[in-house]
C-alpha cells in the first residue's frame, strides 16, 4: 500500500462526528489524516485514490475483554447447572493442556478477531510465558493483561509486578502493551488488591477484573452461603464475606480508577454502581457469555444512571452457545447483535460506540483508536452491506455474516474485494 492514499465509500462513519456520505478517508503512513467530503474528490490525486463502492467504512473494532487462549475450548463444556461447576470443568480442561495447546488456541482466536473486524483486543493472559512473543505473530493491537489467582496472601503481588516490569522493558512496539488482571474477588484477597493498588498508583497500566459475574459470587460475599462459598471456604479466609458485595470488596482496596475495567458486573446494586461511577472505571459486558450462563438481566440502567461507560467484549468461545449448523467464531458483530436483541431501546450508534470510542477511552487509547479522526491510527473496517438502510449504523448491525476488509496500522491485513488482485 502507498504511504499516502485516499479511500472513498458509500458512507464513512468516523464515530466521533456525523456520518459522511461518499466520504473519503485520507491515510498517511499508519495514521488517519482526515475524512473529506465527496466534494473534495476532484482535487485529490487519482493515482492514490481507491473507490470502495457501495460499502461502509468504520473504525477498527475494539474487543474490551477476551480470553484468546481458550478459543479451542469452543463447545467442549456444555452450559452448566451452576457457575461453580463450570469453574471446575474449565480448571480440569486447562490442567490437560500443554503450552503448545494454549499457543495454538491463542493464535486461532487472534485470526478470528482480525477476520471479523477487530483491530485492538484487551486479552487476559493465563499463560504468562506466551507473551510477548505470541503478540508479535498477529497484526492485532494487543493489550496483554497478566491474569493471576491467589487465595492465601502469598508473595504473588511481588511476582506479578516483577513480571510486569520485565515485560514493560520489552515493549518495543506501539501495537503491544501490558496490563494486569487480578482474576476476581473470590479468587484473590483484599490484602493482595491493596498491595497492587499501592504499587500501581504511579503507573498507568490497564487493570481488568471479573466482578459480580454470577449469583453464586454474590451469595458468597453478601450472604456467606451458596456453592461457591462451600467450595472456597477450606481454601481461603471468609472473613471478608461479611455482607459486602464483590464490588465493595474491590472498591475498598483502592484499586478502582479510570484505567480499571470491571468485566461482567451482572450482579451489582445501587451502591456498587455509585462507587464505580465515582471512580471513573468502566464496565465490560459480554452478551453471548451472559446468555450462555443465563444470568439475570444485565444492569444497564444502573450503569447509565451513574455515567459508567459500558464496553462490549467477546469473553471466550468456552462460554458461547452455537447452532449445530454454524462454526464457532469470536465476533464482536455477533456480540452487538445479541446486545441489541436484549436491549432494543439502545440505538445502533450507541452500540457501535461500545466497541469503538468507549473502549478506546477505557484502555487509554482515546483519539488513537476507535475513531477515524486526525491523528488516529489507520485502523479501519470496510463492510459491504447488501441492502443499505437509511441509517448506516442500523445497516452495520443487520449484517449477519460480515466478511470485512480490515486495515491495521495503515496496512491491509484483509484486503476488501475491490482491492484484491
């Protein structure tokens, strides 16, 4: 691809400003220079101009929560009778896997994301030794969040921070960065979270954590009962389960901040939402995973009332139901459609923002990703819509099986049909 070029489409959707009919995206190197109106076409150099026809151009999608290394677990664990039983199932499955299994699964998931229009992913890394080498094998922008579990007040925090520092020294690309992921309130301890909060204050790393995912987690902390409480009581202190919610446990540790992403947050109350809103933290909702576990209604209204940004993520293929006639795939468009099915009152524009500008801000990429605006990375998606709707946002969400053209960092990683030889 030329170092400087122009792309025209039926509609260009910058996200941070109105749709531009027959808009022209100017790219120079790995950055967007501008989005021009159709009236400026005559003054542009023809040898660097590409017409993408009846298509829609949008910013590359941002997957705010994923477990790439679980991709090959698709369909292996049937929808469980309880969340705790599912944890037992996946723990057993992971014990049987080799590092090579996790590596192959990670790469397959990365391929699926790219081919479905994702250009940036916040991934939970359960096998630390895979990074950063594996992140160099995909064109994706990857935020690798090191996942850890610690039930016994051990020196795990020091080990995690040592590894984080070690990996930060290796950050040689603007396409790969590191963060951390204390797994969940039930699988870590308040002492550990406080230690991390203190150590991370001078840093700006992304912190992401599963919180309030299941009714059983809520019962464990608020009611000191239930399957999760019975399972973990012999393994950890239950003194913190004295009527506080999972969000309260995390909030009291001081780790909440604008760079914190609470994943799932299916079971929260008004006080939880207020604490989250005041901290500036964001929520990541994974609609198909939510449906897999048949959780209660996602508390979108509570999030909105407290001005909590809500992003969308895919979670992993280990927690997605698939029709027997359809191959499993990580796909944010499928997550957007599932979210719309459950929340028809949310506009298509807002749904797209939940996979573009909202996660960009949450992940410290505001103005760099999730938008087609001056200075942003040249990450974009080209979609052909068979029956264009009057509203381009609505047309995007009605596309059942998108086969997009995908550009990352100014390079076509999946060329659109118009530009294929």
